[in-house]
């Protein structure tokens, strides 16, 4: 994590589909913005759910992440404000799926996003990247740009098994492309305390990953699922709902973790 004043850059990633990545990205962005942090949310998924869920029209005029990745626009040109969330969005839509093919022909193809981000790192306290449910070249661009990865996960039977692919990818990116990359933490989402199996898997995750598991647990909460259809982050749509409160708490916990980590880095002797 970052000891200086430029943005902390975090990917929200899990190659499993529908586990709550986008919901986490949007609500964390809004929770951090409510804490007066300057936030950019990058939608790295051609589905464009983070864009729409932030109240931004994914098919609207203007540049999108696609143009940024192929070098036709800068982030400063393409970003738009999420009026409802209080943060900036770098929007995406279906066009982005074409970037995979365009990127293959480029030199340092996994570094395109990182290069683009360099120009705006001082504009933000946090840059959050909502990754697609794949371990594709797009996700690789996300991981190559980031200081860390936040993994939202459901406490289901195969959850731990599915994680090993992602953890191996993170290790490979760390070893070969991005020596700054860390696993920031695992966030248990869509949690239902009434389900015994979920409690069992939750304790297994704690045993296995220890301190890397965030204390905050996001409950299954229908208000979080309703919010995107109103173009609002859940924490804004119904701030008194259990889901909203949990994401606000998560924002707090992440801030504390970031501060602790930054202090630890400052304390390290410089060589
Ligand atoms: P994809 O892999 O397709 O990008 P994702 O990992 O980004 O999916 P989301 O889109 O955030 O997952 O969530 C999947 C579905 O679950 C959505 O309909 C969302 O509204 C719903 N959902 C997410 N978190 C919760 C929650 N805590 N409680 C209830 N519903 C939730
Ligand atoms: Mg998503």
C-alpha cells in the first residue's frame, strides 16, 4: 500500500461470476466518498454494471475505458462524475470486450491501464477497479495497475477451492509484472447467518487466511440488490438498511487497514 500521497489502487476481483464484486466496488466507492475521500471507480467489465449502478449511462456519449486502453483517450477525458455516489467513474460498455483483441497486438499489453492511471494518481485517494469474472487480459491490466486486491466471496461449499486459481494468479502477477501487488483481504458477502454451512465455511476461511479476512461481514440484503436499478449505490439508496451499514463499516475498516499498512511502510528503514 501507499506510504506517499498518491492514490491507493485496489482491484475488486474474483474470477467467479455473481459473487458481489460490482456491489462491493460501488458501495465501497460511495462509502469512501462519504468519508470525504477522493475516489475513482474504474469499470473494467464489458457488462458495464459498475457504470450503470453508479447512475452513469454506459451507452452515453463520451469516451470510455476502451478508448483509454487503446490509447485514444486519457482518463481525464473519459471520467465522469457519479452524482449519486460522489465519486468519479471511468465507464465501460460492451465495446470493451474488443479491447482484449486490440491489446494482444500491443507491446506491454498488460500495462496499458497502469500507464493511463499514472496521469491521475494524484487526483485521488483511492482508485477502485471492478474486475470482470475472468482471469483475462483485462483483469491482468487491473492487477498490473494495483497495489492490492480485495476479494469478495460467498461462504459456499466450493468457495475456498475456487480461490486458489485467483491466489495463484495474484502470485504470478506479483512475481512477473507487479512487485507491489498484495492481497489486501477477503470480504465475506451475501452472508446469511441462518445457514449453518455458511458459518462453517466462514470459520474455515478465517482459519485458512487469518488476518487477511476483513472483520466486517456483508449480509444478504435485498436493498443492496434493488439499488442498481435506481442508479444508486446501496449506501445512498437506503442508508439505514443492514447492507448499507455493513458497507459503511467496511469502508472504515479498509481505511484503518490502509493507515496501519502505510505507517508500517514508513517505519521500514530506507535503503
Ligand atoms: P459479475 O461476476 O457478473 O461481474 P459480480 O461479482 O460483480 O458479478 P454483483 O453484480 O455485485 O456480482 O452481484 C450479483 C447479484 O447479487 C446482483 O444481482 C446483486 O444485486 C446481488 N447482490 C450482491 N450483493 C448482495 C447482497 N449483499 N445482498 C443481496 N444481493 C446482493
Ligand atoms: Mg460485476
